[in-house]
C-alpha cells in the first residue's frame, strides 16, 4: 500500500484556473437514456447555461460538502499496483476532471482514477479486474460481481460527450441488488471445466463500482517505413502532428486532418476526418489494420487476482498491410467509429501519402450561402480535383473580421465564402484545376474576389478566416478577460451533419436561416466537398432559458433535416451520448438492435464506455 501511495500522483495540472472550472452546458436531459444512466459529476457545482438546475439524474454535491469518494472496489488499485509496480495511477482532481470531458458543452463527468499503461499486457490485466467475483462482508454466501467501467482516452478532443462517465442511476447496484443467476461457465475459475452441466447456474449480486480512464499517451511507437509502401504502424497515443514530424524526412505524410492534434487511436475510435477528406477520405478508409484489447468475457476470481494460469482478455489484431483486403468480415471497420465501446485500441496501421510538390490556396465570395453551396456541388460533379474546399457563411466572416487586430490580415467582405486548396505533383496540372474551379465560381455562379496564392505565407493569409473560425466564433459572445459571463469552448455547442450533394445547398441554407429567424448567434461552415457541415453555437452564462431552448432547437432541426434527406446525424464528430437519441430515426429500430447485439456480444458486461452510441442492459448482457 505504501508503494501505491508513492506511485499515485498528486501533482498539479498545469492549466489556468479559467480552463479548469469552465461553464458547462447540460445537454444530457435531451438525450434518450431509457432511465439507465447518470453522470459521475465533479465535486463542486457548475453553471449550466441550458438550465438553472441539473437534470434529476445528474447529482451534484455542494461546494461545502466533502469531495466525492472513489467508488472503485477498495482493493482495485492496490491489486493493479502489486501486479504492475511501474503502472502510473493518478487520483489528482484536475487530471480526473480533464479525463472526464472533451472539447464541448457536455458536462464534466470524471472517472475515479486515471491509469497510464505502457503495454498490451497491462491493459489486459486492467480489463480483467474490471469484472471480478468477490465475497464482501455482509454478503453471506452469495458473492458479488463488481463491474468497473472503462473509457480509453487519447487527447480529449471529442465533441459529443464521449468521455463522460455514465453509470446506472443507483451506481452501487443493478436491479435493486437482487440476487440473480448466471451460468457457471462465465466464471473464469470454471471456464475450463468440461464437467459443468450446460444449465448449471451460480447465484450472485451485480454491482457497478465506478469507472477508470485508460490514458494511452504511453503508446508512442512509430514503425519503420518501407520504401514503396503507403502505410505505417503507430501506437494509439501518437498524435497526427507527431507522426508527420517523424515522417518529414521521407516525403510522405498522414493526411487526415480533424483540426485538433488528436491521437491516431482517438481518431480511429471516433471515425475522424476533417478538411482533407474530400481528397483523402476519412479514417474509415485510411485504417488498414489495428490491435485492440477486448473486454473480458468471463468473471475474474478474487482468489486469483494475479490471473496466474488463466486466459487474459483477448488482444485482437485485425486487417492487413495490403491496400486491398476482402478476407472475411471487415474487423478494422468495426472498431473505426466504435468510440471506445468495444475495446481499447493499442496500435493502428494507417495509409500515408506523398507530400505534393505544388500547392495553391484560393478563395471566392458569393452573394448568398445557397449559391456558394451550389458552386461546390457543381465542382464536385465535374470531378475537378480539390484537396480541400471549405464553406463559411456570412456570420463566420463577420466573426473573423472582428478578430482581426493587425494590419497583416485584412477584413473580408461579409459574404458567404469558399476556400480552396489545390495540390499535385506538377504546376501545370494544379493551375488547370484552379482555372476550372475559378470558371465555375465566377462564370457560372457570379462569384467575386477570386484570389489565389502559391507561397506558404500568403496561402495562410488567404485561409486565415477558416483557420481562426472556432475561436473567433466563440468571441462573438464575449469571453474576454473582462467578461466573466462570456462564452468558452466548454459552453459552446459544436455539431455536425452530413447530407447528399443534391440536398446540400438547401439544407445548409436552412440552418443559416434558422439562426437568423430565431435570433441565435452562431456560425455555419462546412467541409463542403463531401456534404459535411457544422454549426458553432456559443452560449453565455447569462443567456436566458428561452434563448438556450432556441439554440437546442437549431441543433435538432439541423439533425432532423439531415435524416429526412437520407443523410447522417454526424459526418465526423461521432455519436457519444449527445446524438444517441437520433440513431433510431436514422437507422430504424432494427439497425439499432443490431448495434446492441454487436455491443453485448463483444462486451457482455458493458464495461467499455457504457451509455455511448446505443443503450444496452448494463452488466447483464452476459446472461442473455
């Protein structure tokens, strides 16, 4: 125990006070939870821009109350420390908070501990202990199966509540602490016993015992690049910028760019894409293979906490290094977009591409958003090659103009604007692509102020409004040092949908009109080359309830319109719990049921990120 206390860190988290305790927006009450889940809140109260008091299943302790105690099994961390003396464990409050939130409006809901494994074996042992049979005082001769929830953590840049710990409403019991019967074959002490009768049962209680975050930052391996191959294997904790820095001398580059410096494991889990998807597609198409540690299928025995002689949770390697693969089920595709609900991704093999020799940036303004969006559809239907094509509405340009505070960047006309990037390996081909796009914008759709640049410095200036959009949008609602009620990244809603090109102009224009008609401050922009668009909706702490209702109405209309034209409720942000309620509208009950079947078959005890993507019967899936 002394060694555990020495290893568990209590160092301060190097963040400013404002970022440690940001305003948060309670959105969970608008999400279908089927009465199964609640959040594990941080120990002090926080302002909720969406309602003055938290939803009934969000329990907050007052600032004068004692800090929330860990709900983990009393010996959970000590067993791990005994089996893995070098495993770093943190109970630091600020680290717990930072691992219980993403970059979004969803409220902080921290884990009970943060673990920093360095090997697949450590992750296997951690997961094994997350479903364990114990005899506790007062239980009599009926053992308790203690289940610990797990969320893998990359860089914390997700947007739909992926990192919030959701637990049963009574977080100590399942089914009112009833004694239930479970097949004896599910207990690892009996799993190899061929003499067990098929219908033999064991009586147990099942209890949820808090949750842990598995931080993947120690998985930093970057494999060797074989000349001629267009792929590389990397650890799940490697960020995209780190990978590209390592590849700099090779002439190759990883091209998926979600904006944030996210980890490759996190980008895989969330099905990320970004501005370059119009040319290089998304993580779904760029992941060739991966390794993932699956949650346990059997219940660990407290009499063998070291797991000696017993099978550990499976580590599955799937996919291949070939650029084409039609062998069996698409297992890598199952984990891409799984959001940590099926296992812990430890490494990923991704495609990489030659760095283009010639790059041109351009921009063009239009009289209205609909016309600009129609120009995008025409460019794509004519198959004019573009590396990036982004659409910003009038309010986005206004936000940029208000953020310009030096003469190097000049204000732009406050009109809908398209931003282009053309790239290739010959100057003539890139210039031809630029000329073709210009003809569509200017000649066919009466665009104006078409400007282009080839040198890197000027290219950055041309794209400045797009690069600064997120923070300039938040600044529309205050947030400076002298405005304590102003919007922050933790009180800003960032949502996305994706629609077919035939509907893109109408749908994106309708969202911009909603903002105007309802008097909601926000910006609309998109990775329009693939029909994916977003809305940034900052909220202030002094916004009225009526105003907040309008903001959420904009979100709902945006999502429902996408579904109505056969689009997706999210093109790249993922589902989390923020958009879970829309999945049945999108896929139907049968589609959601199939997802639930996949979830419970791989994770029968619902250990992995419970409450995300789909609702399942918490902890009792193994008995079905």
